C-alpha cells in the first residue's frame, strides 16, 4: 500500500487506509529474553497507538520468542486492554514461527507489525501482505530483513 500522507511528517510508516474502513492487523510481539520490561511496556504502548488510529479494527497479537506462545484476537479493542497482557516467552528469538502461524491461520491481514529488538531470524521470502519491522534499537543492520519496511524507534533508551 502507499503510505499515508502523514507518514513522512510522523517519521514512521502508516498505511493509507481510511479510518472508517475496517482493517485487520497482526502484531508480532517479541517477548524474548533480550526484551526488557521497559521495552515490553513500550511495545504495548505501540499496540495501543495502532488501535487508536482506526475506528474499526480486528487485531491479532502473536506473542513469541523462538516459538509462538500465545495468540490473542481482538475486535475493536480499546487502548486500555493492552496495559497488561500477561506476557509469555522470554527465551531466544525467531520470527519464522510467526509467519508459519499466520500461514496456518489462513487469515488475510492488511499488515503485520513486528515489534522487536531485531536480533532474530526472518524468512527469506516476503509474505503476501505488508510487513513493518518496528526496531527499538539502531544496532541491527537492515540487511538482516529481506522484506518489509523498517522503522527505528527510541524505545527503551
């Protein structure tokens, strides 16, 4: 999708989707051991921000480290629902199981937003939907990611 007209000003990618239109978004929430409690809190804030952007949203939150631990589905959630999520995981990191989970679910997503520190494995081939990698550091080379948009934030600093 082309970026929303405010994407450049905001400094991050935002799909150009009408706010009244229903969107279906998946979020890969990295819960590995390298993610601090502060990072997790920031990630949950990012999920709340995604929810606040749309009047009608279906959201799937996939908690994972080196494997998928928990999948929660929400229909029109409110932002407060993500203040405490019951985090599971805390091992190594691998995003390949996230893409396998999405494929098994046979769900059509408008986008996958991956909240991570970037120290992970990713598939070689791009999926059939947009992927936004939200990295909370500047130490990971973009070459690690074979597809998708990369957004770097100052979370956790």
